C-alpha cells in the first residue's frame, strides 16, 4: 500500500441523513407536486407534513448528535441543525471529526415510514424514486466513503425489481432497504423472489432497519413505550425468511438487521434450533439446515452500543456484527465515538475488533481495500 492510500479502520454501518426541505418538491413529477411532502414552520419549530399522516413529523431528535442531552428537543428549526445530514461535503468533514472512514446512509425513520405506508402505488413509487435520486446524488460526492441504502418500493415485486435495476449500478448503491416485503405486506410471498434473486445475483444485501412498518406513522406518536429497545420486530422477520426458505432458494442472499443490536442472538439461535429438531420443523418447512446455520451464513446485525453482545461475540459470530453510530440521531457519540469503542473493546483481540469495526462492512458493502488518504 502506498503512502497515498489507507485501509478502512472504522465503517459506520448505520448512519442517517436529514432530508432537505426541497427533496420532494423539486424531484417529484409535476402531477404529484401538490401532494409532495413539505417542511412547514410552527411556533415550536419545523416539521414535515405528509399526505395521510395525522400530525406534523418533527426531527429534532434525529439531528441531535453533539448536543448535550439536557438540550435535546424534538422541535428545532431547519437552519439550526448540523449540516452534515443534508450536505455531503459537510458530512465528510463531520465523519473526519469522528475518525469514521465510510458510512452507509439511511433515511429518517418516521419519514421513511410515511413513504412506505403511502397507499397510492403511483405516488408511493414516485416518492421512493425521488428519495433514491437525491441520496445517490449525495453519495456521488465520494462513493468510496458514502454508501446509499437505496429504498425498494412495496407496491409489487415487479415494481421493486424495476427500481432496484434502475439504481443498482450507481457507484453509491451499497444496500437495499425495505419497509414492507416487495409485494406489499408483512408476510413473505414467492413474488418477492424476483427481488431476492436480483439482490443475490448482484451481491447487494437486503436490509431491514429496526423493523417492517404497517401503514403511515402517527405524527402524534402511537405508543407510550419509550424507544429503549429496538429488537421487537427483528426475530419475526428473521424467522419468516428462514421458514419461507428464502436462504435455501438463494443461498448467497444476505440479510442485515439494522439497529437491533446483537446480544440477544445466542438465545434466539439456541431456541430456534431446539424447535427445529424437537418439532421436526425442517421437514415441515423444507428447510434442510437448522436456523443457526442461516444466522451464521446469511444474517448480519448492526449495533450502536452492546457491551453484552461484544462480550459474547463468538456465540453471535464475529463475522456477523457491524458497528454503527446512528449519526446524527440521539444515540450517536459524535465526535467521540472512538472513546466509547475503546472502552467497549477492552480485551478484544485486534483481528476480531477490526472485523467488527470495519472488515465485515468492507466485505459486505464492497468498499475497496485502499482509498485516497485524508
């Protein structure tokens, strides 16, 4: 390796953007612009207005990195947030400040949920395409460091395949994100094989961020349970895809469960295998190997902070764990991520640490072994 190259030492497998006010107003076809999501100013601050969502969607906690916790506020004004959420040049500078070499970029959850839950197929598809175009333009600033989790529509598997094929060859495309299964719904369907085959053939992993969603979100908030755990939905989706035989039909298909942590995986592997053998579920579902096999060969997990998971990394699978910052959301430790990392990895061998912090993501997302030095 020459002096003008470097190895990736820290790859952020789950960070986010802050969608700019003009994203859909500027990019939707003219026939949809009167329904375009738009940012509106309120006395409390700015928020998104989405067709079919019952209240404004604020974003202060999705732009809180680097702010003292005593100053967290769901309501902020757009011009007051850190620019790296929407300006790629600023994003690269903010990554430099945190010593992050590359990042995979996801949408803001409640905003993406509103897109996933849009019931009008034509409008839904237009929203997805506009977002993907904006995100890929963002990543074009430096595709060796910025990777797009492109969104797949859920208004039919054929439409999802068409959108994937439209964006698959862009240098910024590193991941494919779903909010429902491509055919539209929360239970896998064989129609989805159109998409699974394309992802498998092109080596791009399927991603579920926290969980799948049903319908549009409530801007008012639909639960009094705080967001302290993010793994509620993940076991269901994992078992759905295993028992559906997706990894049997497509052995190279990779699934990434994003922002669900990983300390719970050994228990789930143990219990799923017990049912597999005790109840002969392999025979019932036509799945020739126990669930643990697919955990160890087809499924990866991202975590933000999971001391228990790192201590039990061998039972999870060292090659199945990827670090994430969640930047610029509340859980981010920016610009001091390495301080937390060093504490969490005390006593972890260097080769295992390097896999979790960069190597696994580098392999999965196809980042080159060397890149221009910063």
